C-alpha cells in the first residue's frame, strides 16, 4: 500500500512538536511533519517554516507552552511506523513514533524549545535559535520573558489554550473581555459585582452596560483577554482585577469582525432608579456564574428610591435602616388608605402624605448618601471633581469650601454690567441650588485675594473694602473666621 506521508525507500526528516507535560497540543499540521530527501537547504527551510508556524499558533494562547520542537534525520524511512488516520495524531506520536525512534537509538539533529523560538521572534526578528542557550540566560530580556511566561502559566493553571465562549462586558469606557478559564470566570464575577457595588457611585458613571458572549479566540483578540488582571510586582502578595476606564479596550483596538460576532446576554441603560438597579441585581444574583450580592448601603438606597418612586411605604413590609424614620408618615398613609368605601377615600390628603414621604426619603438620600443623579449640593461642593462656574469665573476648591460651609462668596470679577447679578453667591441647601445676587446676602461673606480668604465687612450696606494682608505671606490658605 502506498504511503502518503513519506517514501519508505528514501531518506527523510521528521519534525515533531511535543509538550512533555501534556498541557498543550499543537494543531495537527504543527505537531508532525515529514520531509522527503536529505538535502540540507530543503530541510533547513522546512524546519524554519515549522518553527514559524508554531510560533504564530501560540500567539493566541494564554502563555507560551513548554513545547520542544525536534528534528530527526533518517537514512531510510522503511521502518518508521506510518500514521493511522483513525488514531489521533498526538496519540500516534507518543505511543508509536517516539517509542520507535527511541528503540532505534535515533538522536535529534536539532532541538529547540518553543519559548526560545518565540523570544527570538519577538526580540531578534527571527525564529532562528542557533545561538547557544547559555548565551540566552545572560540576556536580561530573555530572563524577563521567561519569568513572565512562568507567571502566566501559574495564572492559567497550566491551561495553554483560552476556553470559550468568552464573556464580554461593554460600557462607555470600552470593552472588558474574559476567558472561560478559571481566572477569566473569576474576573467576570468580580467585574459584575464591582458594577453592582458601584451602581450608585457618582464617580463610576459607565453610561450603559452590555454583557455578551463571543465564540472564539483570534490572535488579534488574545492580548485583550483577561487584560484587566493586574500582577502585584511591587509586593508580590496580591494580584487582582481592576475595572477603571484605563483597563478597558476601546473598539478601535479590537478586530473589525468582533462587534458583529457578539451574542447579547443582557443590557442596562444604568439609570439611577430602583427598577434599573433591581433588574441588574436579579439577573446576576441568580446567574450561577456570578451569584452577585447586594451591599447594605445599596439595599438602603434601593428602598429609599422605591419610596421616592411609589410615594408609599407598607408598614407591614420588612423593615430597613430608615423604616422608623419614615414610619410616622407611613402610618398616616396607612390610615388614609384604610377606608370602608371609595367615597371615603380622601385623594387630596393622600397626595399630600405621599408627597411628604417622597420628600422625606429624598432628604435622607441626600443627607446620608452620595448617589449618582441624586447628589446634594453640599456633596457636589465638597467634590474636587465637580466644577462650579459663576459667570465666567470658575470657582476653586477654597471658594467652594466657603459655600459648602454655609457662607456667601463675593466675586469681584463679576462687578461689571453684564454679570453684576452674579457678584454674590451662596448655597441654598434647602432648595439644593445656588443663589446669586448683585447685593450681599445677610450671612458672613468672604472673597479671595491672592489665594487667601478675606471676610468682607459685617456691615452689608457698606461697599466692600480691601482687607489688610496677613503678615505671613508664605501661607496659601487661611481658616474661615
């Protein structure tokens, strides 16, 4: 029977790529190749192609596996066992081909590790590893490369291939992609829990949330998979995931076909409502891959938002932190609704009590929390990330602290016709808004001169006069007096 793999009556070479730890199996064409003849130029070119193909294949792997690529040159191929098309190639190599070569006392004419070939390809522009290994270990880049591969092998617990489907989390920041490996599953769980924990955080406004699956791994995509995992190089104590804006991959850096290949699993506009939050929580609390939990503070925020939406609290519901504070109005509502007939129902009284409990819930929310979309004026004034502009004047943190403390601020730059009504400003915490005026407010008023706060004269009918500078000119701020 004719052998389609090699000519038994002629010399030939055998190229084998094998991982002795069985963590990784190359594609069939990259695991084994037969080359007919013994011409040096032909076998050298063929082995170089064999190296390059294996180097390119592992570009979509979790790490560069410890594969040995060997070349055997035989004078005659007649005794070499022929591959069986019904036997997996890896099994044929391990159980038939390698035992034969060992029995025949055949030694490799060339042997190169795949990590070394990848290193040469990345840092020297070629897969040729003719340089002796003892010279490799003297190169700092080589040692760093091997350490990083060893680290990734530990992270993926010896799994050289990414598991699919991939999980994808998308928002205004970009994309986070997680493998189906254990580390990827952990990252996906932590990511969704992080989003739920920070749902109401005014500094974590991700715009919207989309969760998808993606069916396969490509070389272009591999660099972005599990990329939010950070190694603790400094202390070497605690590797962790990070989900900030800079950890996301923008769409421009992802393959062109990636977006069209996504399968939607969930979408949320991330609105700061009780319903929006509970929809997200329910979806991933009962998802066996996530099992998300709700924090005590988010539970309270959710209950307060529910009261603000419904204008009602059932006194028979499970109590929460602010139940007693709302109980007087809740009992009033209960009394109003407990009537014998529709004719006895006082709609006006109900609307009034409903408004009272909404306002009470809103007051608690702004007093005890800092919720995206429901922020108090004081919280915004105390936030260095929030900008306030009065006229054309952008207030600095010192000026904002004056307003946050309940005092008024005089802005001399606004003492001109077009914006004279903005000369004085103060915070109205009751109405949760800023007040502006061309006349002084009946509270202590400050102005900023050369970086220092100065109180205006207490007689508000007098024209503001300059205040003598303090003797210590090195200070950049002074306390409110």
